[in-house]
C-alpha cells in the first residue's frame, strides 16, 4: 500500500492542474490516470482573454503552458455576410491533449504519477482507499475526483446525478483550408448564425500552428437527421446553414476528420460524501457554446488547492461537513451560477423566436455594427465580442461581463 495526503483520480485539465498546484505547494500528492501521455480528445481548443486567463494565472502555471499555444490578437466578428468588427483579443489556441500534456510538464517531480485505472474507492471521515487496475492500493487523506464524464466511481460511491438539460448542445470540430490561395484574410473569426431556425449560435475559426480550426455549435438532438447530413456532405450542409459565411472567409475546403460531441448539462451531489471532493466535469458540466468550461475548471481547482486543501490538512479528519465548505464557496458558486445562466441565455438568444429575443438579436447586431464603425475613428468602447452576440460594458466593466467573450473556448472537460 502506498500512502499520501492527496490522491487525484483523473489526469485531464482539472486533475493535472491540481497535481501541479499541490506539488508546487509541497503537499504530498499522487496523480492517477490510465495514460502517461494524454491522448487526442475533442474538448478545449482555445483559452480567451479577460477573466478566463486571470483565473488560469492564479494557478501559477499559465505562463509556461501558454507559450505552447498559438496567440491571436484580433478576432473578426461577422453576421449576415457582413464584417461587423475587427475586435482586439487575447486568444490562445491549443488542442486539448496538447494543453493537458503541457500542464503535466509543470507537475513537480515529487508528485507521484501512477499510470493505471482506479477501479474502486472506499471513503470515510479519516482515510480513503483506492484500488488500482494494477492491483496496488493507495491510502490517502483526501481523494480529488477529477475523472470528467466517467461515472463508474461516482455510482460506486452512491453520488447522485441531476440532469439539468439533456443534449443541451452539440459541438463539431474540423480543419478548414483556403481554396485557391495560401491563407485566410482574417486572423480569427466568430460568425453568428443568420437564422434562428438553423439552431446554430455561431461558428468560430482560429489558427492552431499552421492549421485553421473550426468549432461549429448547434442546438439539436443527437439523432437529428441534420447531423447525418453534416457527416455525409459537410461542405454542402454548412453552406446551406450559413449561406453568407463565405463572403467573409472566401472559399474553403473542409479537411480531415469531423469530431462531433454532444453535451448534457448535469450536476453531481457529493455534499454528503466524506473523504472525496469533485472538481471540473466530475462535479458539473458546462455548455461549450458559452465558453465557460475553463472558467469553471480553473475556479474549482484554484479554490480547492489554494484555500481548502491547506486548511483541511491542518486538522484531523475529512468528514463531509468539512468538505461541504468547498461546494458552498461563494467564488465557486458565483462561477457555477454564471456559467449555467449563460448556457440557457445563449440558447434562447440563438433559437427563440418571440418578439423579445428577436429584438435582442437585432440589438446585438446593431451594437456590433456601431462598434466596428467607431473603432477606426478611435471612438470604440474596447468591447470584447460577447458570446451572446452583444457588447459587454466598457473597459471598466465587471469581471463576469468581460469573461464571456466569443473568443472563449469550446468548453473544457476535466
């Protein structure tokens, strides 16, 4: 049996970040994951400026990790085949597996890494035991469950899941290449849907190294025939849904494999569990359309590793009442509530046809048109492209407003 203070199950974004933070703080920890190198996975593909980067910086590892990303300093905003604004941005583009592996490189050597699967967990108010697929057993004071969408251990622990919105959105990722020319005119682009009936909030195009990636988001059921058409004839299906997109992009070809990932919104109730704490998607999912997934992961891990774990380790026991303080943390709760609200607001502004939401769409379109006209004259309000399609407040706006830029990423999954 191996002994430690903290056992982290899951080496994705949340788990690897937690391991790096705890190791840097000198807290004994073990990271448990089946893969010594994180495999390709369609999740986070970029990190955006504003509060999202501020949250990442609080982990202490952001600067080194972001050196591996492709930086974009300008994001074009367009709708109805019209360029509305060339908005300044702080956008760092990086595939999820590259992001996780870069974070793993920041984990200190004294953090033990065990490349195996956790097959069972027994928890209690004092110590926890984890049995691995290798047959080894680990004893820890606290288990950090950061294994994303995997449900086996949570079922075993009797943790109940509350489904908030089944198949709330679907994310589609693919590469594009300009046809008949060497490059696109734009550095990065967010193109908003032309018709609510298409159930497409927007498509985002951005470079990762020499590649131009596209993230398309839709609000449809996973068995919708439209998705079958997108797989069978992607170019024709995309042209029909966004007929004026190529006025901005020019002709392009879709290359390589098309990744499609549906997302359920859910929350797991682990408030009454001693000895284990859930972070990232292991606790609750977010909608990729709203781009708040990284905000939630970095908030969870920063609060847990900087505030709660040092406090918990200073006294005996890991009873449920002690751990419940993390789930009640006001900073975490504010981020969770903000993320959930944006998920439903964006769906409404993208697909609802009532007079109110129709007016909201036109108001946002006109606001961005004005912003784009003012920017060359030096009269722009320094607005970031908001995921709801409207401008945030001025540069003195609140943190939560500035964090919701349309340069936000496909939602992270830890």
